C-alpha cells in the first residue's frame, strides 16, 4: 500500500527550499496540503471533466491556443498536443509562475529545458484538449545515401534478416527523441544502511546499456494508472578497484534511498526479486572533458548526492593520470546515514591520493568529526589551491545544498568552468 504524502515537500521553511530569486530557474515551490503527486493522480482519475469538453478531442488552431492564456483558463501545447493545465496549476511542483510561462503557447522547449523526462502524457491524460491543427507551409526534401558492407561470419544461408531496430528509417536529434526504456529484472537488493539499498537490475538478454560516469538513468513505473518517472545515478558494485569484479557484468547498480512517503521509492521497495522495472537510457550534462589536465578534484556531496561521486572517484584514481588529489566532503545528518562509510575509509587508507571528510548536521555525542552544514568556513578548510594546480569541483545533493555550495565555491574563486552541479 502506498503511503500518500500529505505535507508539502520540502517544508516551507526547510533548508532544501530555495527562494524565487534563485538563478537556476529550477525552484520547487511549497505545494498546498493535499496537492502532492498522489493527490493529483487521485483527482485527475476522479471522473471530473478536466477540459470542459466532456472527453471530446478537438483540433486546436494557433489563434485558439493563444486565447487560453490566463491563470483560470490555461492551455499549453507540448509536442503537438494541447492540454488544459488549469486544474494542474496548484499541483505543479515548479509552481504556477513557471507553468504560466507556457500559457497559450507551445511550451515544449520550456518544458524540455527543465524536465524532459517528466511523463506529462500520462499525468495530463485527462487534461488533453486535442491536437494542434497543422498548416503545411512547405516541405523539405533531402536525400541521404549510406552504404554498408557486411561480411558473413558463417558460410551458410541466412534464414532471416531479423527485425528493424527502433527508430529505423527515422532521423531525429537526440534531444527531440523520447526516452527509450527497457524492462529490467530486479536480481538483488542489498542493504547499504537503514533506509538505502543497492538495487541490482539486469538488462534483457542480448542488450547492452553503458551509462557513462556522471550520467543518470530514469526509472519508470505505473503507479495507480499514472506513469511515475524519477532519475537515479548508477554506481559500481563496490568501491573496490574495477579489476576486482567481472568486466562482463552489464547489470545496473542503483543506490536508492527509500522515503517513507516517496511515491516511486515505496514502489521500488515493494518489488520482489524477479519483478520488472523500466529503465531509460543515460541522460545528463556531465562531461569528462573539463577534467583534462586537472590536478585536484573536489567532490562535495550531501546524502544520496554521493551516487555520482562513487564512480567519479574510481575514474579519477584509476584513469586520469593528471589528478594528484581527489577529496570528498560528505554531508549527512547522522553517522548511520553515511553511505559506503567503511568502503570510503578503506579506499582513503589504501590510496594516498584520495581523502574523505564527513560532516554531520545532527551527530551523536561520540562523534569527533566535523559538525554542521556547508558554509564558508568548512569550504575554506577543505579546499586548497596549491601552486601550479588545476582544480575542479563537483557538487551533488538536494537543490538548496547544491545552489548554496556552488555560490560558496564561486566566492572561493572557482569559475563556472571549474564547477559542475549534478542536477536533473
Ligand atoms: C539527476 C538525479 C539523480 C538522482 N540520483 C539518485 C540516486 O542515485 N539515488 C537516490 O536515492 N536518489 C536519487 N535522486 C533522487 C530521486 O530521483 C527521487 O527524487 C527520490 O528517490 C524520491 O522519489 P520518490 O518518488 O520516492 O519521492 P517523492 O514522492 O517525489 O517525494 C516524496 C517524499 O520523498 C522525500 N524526498 C524526495 N526527494 C527528496 C530529496 N531530494 N531530498 C530529500 N527528501 C526527498 C521527502 O520525504 C518527500 O516528502 C536523483 C535525483 C536527480 C535529480
Ligand atoms: C505542462 C506540463 C508540465 C508538467 C506535467 C510538469 C510537471 C512537473 C513535475 C512532475 C515536476 C516535479 C519534478 C521533480 O520531481 O523533480 C515539475 C517541476 C518543475 N517544473 Fe514542471 N511541468 C510542466 C510544465 C512546466 C513548464 C512549461 C515549466 C517552465 C516554464 C516548468 C517548470 C518546472 C520547474 C522549474 C520545476 C522544478 C524543477 C526542479 O525542482 O528540479 N514546468 N514539473
């Protein structure tokens, strides 16, 4: 049974909430009580007529779309389909102001800039007004010729030519392509701490899914008739050196914290070994290019924001020769929350190029390490810029942590080019 969130998240005065002046344009707002995703699902499936068209679908002209541009009558177009988003306004985690930016216009680009992965089709199924009427202004024709030469491996007759692959005969830019999901089998679930597990997922036979370091995948599940999608960053099976486990291993390992009121994580937690879950291809903006010639890599993580750092640490130690020092500053509430604590300590003990420091906000009496939250003083102690060094910093955690830390790093002299924030 799903626990349905009743309170706004994060709480209105929470550190995780950021003010409307934030520059990233990715603010989450305080939703009114009774306006969580589960509340929206319940409301939209209640049988109410959410478009005023009693289920009829219409062709919408540009002129018609433009007329519906107010808070109380708001239509928007996404990928050619028009939705009445008026009833969704109070349920939108990005807030009314953001949604209104797409009022009466084609909101596809705005939508994609923030959350290309959000499953609007499923969420807004009952709000569908119809399709945009298309006026064909002209056609572009171009010819493309590709020749492929193949050699038979075995000298015998082919019995079939197989099936065309997905997107066969289509030409789409990656950013315009919908996320592609595969059904993976949950093969094991290993406890990491009191609320976090590593979920090991096996791809369908004969398929490969390489997720580059720093990229994430999306998990998708049908929950109460609505597709719910959330991003997760794969980790390796362990923090130990790559050679310790099989390079044949193509399974995905996702370290996931289960929230008592989390919609997707509660679903994941209820899966049995052998059950299926949909997993997308890799996404994300992280690139290894800026790490070229870097000598000092600083990683700042809070909670499950550790996940992209796990593979990055290994990569830095094993594959990037120029990096002389990799330092992780890891923020958590309590000692029991620290992920892969022992593994990190072991790695630091075995490789002098790696250093880890923990900061706890609510430590127990016996804690002798650092206490508090991210601030200028903690960062000053953590960062060093030796002469003839090239530094790079990566940050990952709740949005407010990430934004605050990025701001503090800039105050410490880090430029945009020397920083990466992992975000959705
Ligand atoms: C790019 C990216 C990569 C991510 N990688 C991982 C990962 O590897 N492992 C992982 O566990 N999570 C990761 N997350 C977070 C994850 O996508 C979900 O937000 C999280 O699992 C909660 O989903 P939910 O549906 O269970 O909770 P929701 O139903 O969305 O939220 C309900 C409750 O969950 C809790 N909650 C949700 N999000 C947060 C948060 N960010 N901080 C604190 N509390 C929260 C609150 O208790 C809230 O009331 C990542 C997020 C992003 C953007
Ligand atoms: C019209 C259909 C839309 C739907 C169904 C929708 C849905 C959502 C959902 C589900 C989230 C929560 C994502 C999460 O859990 O991290 C969200 C967040 C957000 N949305 Fe939308 N959205 C829509 C349109 C838009 C548009 C047009 C904009 C911008 C102009 C926008 C801006 C935002 C922002 C800024 C957030 C907060 C992002 C974050 O915290 O990372 N949304 N939206």
